[in-house]
C-alpha cells in the first residue's frame, strides 16, 4: 500500500497536487496531516491523534511525504510528525524496510534543500526506513507565464520513455525509483 502523506495545511494545494501527479496511475491513499490533531514532541493531550496516523504509516509499503517550503524548511506539520515518530519506543520494528520518497514544493535547489534532504535521510536511517530520495519543484502547479502542469508531464514522460537519468532534484528520477520499488514488491 502507498500512502501520500500531505504535510501542507492546504488539503488540495500545490504540495498535494505534486504528490498526486507523482503517483499518477497508481493506487494510493492520501493521509492529510492537517486533518489530525498531533501534539508537539513532549506534550500530551487526550485528543492527540498521533497514534492513529502512526498506525496508518505502519500499514504502508511506500510512504510519499509532500510538504511546502516555509521559511527555508518543510512545514511544521511534517516536523511535528517526524519528531513524534522518532520518539516512539523502537519505531524500527513496524517501519523497517518501508520505502520513503520526499517531495517538496515551493523552492529551488539550494543549500536549504540539501539540508532538508539530509534531515529526511537521517530520520529514515534512525527509524529503519529506506530513503529513496527527494524531488522538488519551484513552480506553482497552475499556469504561470506559460508554464503548466501538462508541459511538465510531457517533459517527464519523454524523460521516462527515453530511459534517461535525470540530474539534480528531478521528479522523474524519483519516479523511476518508485517504479523499481513497486515492481520488486
């Protein structure tokens, strides 16, 4: 099972659209973090829904995290989730071997992106997850000065059909890894 974990406060915003595009033609379940009340690390409350989310993560084979870039970092929703997962006693047992893909929307390749890639890779390493990599887009997922999602899809399809390796933070390279994971699984 594939879970698209949308860490945007906007349920149907550009981050979710990027994840949906990445997983096009594949069956997946969307997990909207904004729909859950997850307490901050070290806090407790009766209405904390963290373990409901954690249970869903544990049932997956593939996790695709998507987040907007806010002030040179991923969203607070994602940060809180990562903190809480890392705080679970021995999370490796239920998460071990799950494949993780990371999609960021709203920035461009920079030192900040490298840092976020490092954070996610370390998180995965610590929790026994298999990190497959990061893709990022700096475009709004709607028409802006002639750029539109369809044009990006055509470019991606061409890259995939020619079996070319993508450089840098390309979405196509990450999709190739997802295809490989799913075909092995």
